């Protein structure tokens, strides 16, 4: 069964889940980026990372990455419908580049 626009609903759900998981993982990693080692992360967060952002710079990065996620998601749905895997790959690479820019 396909959704309007010819997209397999299961494929679309998986794509949404993959992108959302990427965003959540990136955001949970923000507070740990400058710590350097697993031991330093454990020391700084003995109960694990539980907050998505800890300062204004992290908040700005979180907002920018969330916007990037929404932008990519809205553009990836038509590519999924068309089975345009080159476009899907290009969008994924674009998102990765956005993430890299916000980490520097």
C-alpha cells in the first residue's frame, strides 16, 4: 500500500525515524564534544547525558540542526516517492555538512 504521492508508508516512517534518530543523537552529543575521551565524558556525566544543550552556543546549534532536519525531511519525501536515491543521498550528505559546520 502506498500513501498519497506514491510513497510506501513504511519506507516514509523509516526515513523519518532515521532522520529523527540522527538529530537526537547529534543533540545528545553536543555537551560531550569538547571532552575528548570516553573517560572524560563519564566523569562529566556520571548518570549519562540527559540534557540536549547546556549553554547558549549549544542552544543555537540545537535550533540550527533541528531546522536542518525539517528542511531535509520535507525535501526527502518527494525523492522517496520518486525512488530518486541519488537525490536522497545528496540530501543526506547536505545534512551531514550542516552538522559539521555547526560542530566547528
